[in-house]
């Protein structure tokens, strides 16, 4: 049985990925800071980034998937918060790689998350994996450093895949949890003028893509985003139509968003027209290529 270690395995994506891999016959081990979880369940491995420690059972591993990183939307971007966002990504990569090297692990594939925040404010320009950073800002700096840290896994594995992940749509937590709050009560708010382009991906397609990177194996940098890119206003309208078609489609003014969230407002006000051509040309196909198909499935699954 092939084994996969997942860092960040308790999050929205990690939880769904664990289910998918276990169903496919993989042995899944999840890194956690909770000694209680480790004591109760042998599928958990303890790690401590601050002390540079990983469970001694981090051996004889076939694949490593690194989704670890402090959430970018979990608090206002103070200097200390920015430092935590940056360091959690770099330090997790460094620890996974250094311990694998130290223990002589024969890793067949290393898959690391990154984000489409790499590109910055892209406007309407189509962005491929070969596109440079468009506007240098905090998130683009994070992604550049994150990818540089992940690519160091070339020293422990012949296959290193970096996935630049778009906004993840999931029935359990994540972006939708914040987007759909007011719609049942009759108001669907698009953000700013709503013209900013929005790249996104269904959580199941993302997890299938990670599994695809393991099975193929895939190697290199790939955008993890659905083929259909829509404006924020169009996305909000589609979300409204699935949840409550009678809700009013109204703007949430950009100024108010900036005042409330500060620099973090760029996460939702930046425009990103990110392509999926490279991953599709490699042979991957999306189950949910359109906003309508993704949202319909997600909200039908919530009802069942």
C-alpha cells in the first residue's frame, strides 16, 4: 500500500483529499500539532514547526503533500500576522524536506500548494504558468517564497509539483462560507464594482488534481483553477440563483471593504484571469468546469 503524508490535512482541502486517497487505497498519514490526536489515532503524526520536530514515524513514505500554511483570511494583516503567514509556509516546507533528507526517505513525489495570488492584480490579462508576477504585493511575495521553498524538494524527490490554487469552493468551510451568508435573507452582495475576474476551483477537482499529480506523476508548476473564469458579479449572481433566486443583487462598496479589511481586501478585489490550459494538456479533465455545475453540485450536496 502506497503511503501519503499530508501537511495541512485537517483543513478544508486536506480533509476531502484524505477521504479521496483512502477510498483509492492509499495509506494516509496526517501531520498535526495535537498530541491528543496522535495518542488516539495512529493515522496522525506529530510535528512542531517551532521546535523543528516531526514524528519518528515520518519514514518509509512514498508521497508528501504540503498544504500547510496559516490562513490568509483569518485576521487583519498586521506585521506579525504577515510574518506568520509567510513563515508557516516556508518553515513547513523546510522541515518536511530537511527531515526527509536526514532520514534518507525515498520520496516518489512531493506536491506543494501555492496560490494564484502569485500573479497579483492581473486585470483582464490571461495568466499562464509562464506569466511573471504582474503586481508585486504581499501575497505575490508569499507565493514566490513559498514556491522557492517547495522546489527545494528536488533534493529528495524526482517529481516536484507546485499547484497555484484558485479560490476553493467547498460545502465545508472555505470561501463559500463567507460568500453565501446574506443570500438566504434576500441580499446577494458582489464586491466593489464586481468587474474583477475570479478564478476558482471545486474542492473535488482540486483533490482529484492532487491525486493525479501523485499517480501520473506530474512535475512542474501548474495552475489549479477551473477552465471558466467569471466576474465577481457574475459569480455572485450564479450563487444567488442556486440559493435564493429572489435575493437582490447589490454591491458591497470597495471603499467599505478596504476600510474593514485593509490590505487583505486585495484578496477579493484583485482581478485574476488564470488559465487551466497546461493541466488540461497534460491529460487532466475537470468534473466541474463551470460555475453553474460546481455550485449546483455543492448546494445539492448540502441538502442531502
